[in-house]
């Protein structure tokens, strides 16, 4: 199963932007992130095939979107919020 772009909702997403919490195809990534200097600084990562996505080290169920170098852990969005923001 492929992930659709959150912007155009038709093309396959190839990148994920954590700042925007959005999966993007190449064309939409260029439109969104090349429009201004601030947006162009967003870190985007490639989206792996579903069977290659690592699982969260805490809940062991959700796909991991973040890697914490301090903790040495791969984390999903929910667990990252609980660990690094204290669930607030």
C-alpha cells in the first residue's frame, strides 16, 4: 500500500516533513518547501516501503517517525510527545 501525498492527494508520497506533519510527493515538496527561506529549512526524510518502516521502540506498534540520538530510540509521534514533551 502506498502513501498518498497530503497536499495533492493523488501522487505517491516519497518524503515526510516532520515540521508540517505531512507526507509529500516530489512536486508538492518543491512547491511547499521552495516558496520561502524558512520552509526550505524543514528537514524531510524519505518514506520507506511499508515493510521497511521501523516500529516505535516504546509502543512497538506504530511506525517510527523520529530517532532520538540521546536515547538511541526510534519513536512514533505519540510516544515522542510522551517522552520528550511529557504528554502535555
